[in-house]
């Protein structure tokens, strides 16, 4: 007995649905206005109100 899922149907139909969802969502996304800071964010830097917050130094025990 084969199970048939109800949903997208075919791979092509699923890809079209995903494309349309992303295309619709991109109108609400905020543009990156400081691409030079992306690497810092990926490295774990924290920003508050647009300014980088220094990390407190670890206390040696």
C-alpha cells in the first residue's frame, strides 16, 4: 500500500510555492544597510542601538 501525501504534489509545484513565498516575503524584509558589519555579527559581536557593545573580560579564578 503506497501512502500519498496531500500537499505540493510534485517537486516542481513545491519549488514554485517556495519561490512565490520568498518573493512575497522579500517585500517585508529590511535591507542590510551596513554590509561591512555582517562579518562582525557572524563572529558574535553584539550591537545595541546601532553601536557595538564590548564584551566584558573573563574573570580569572
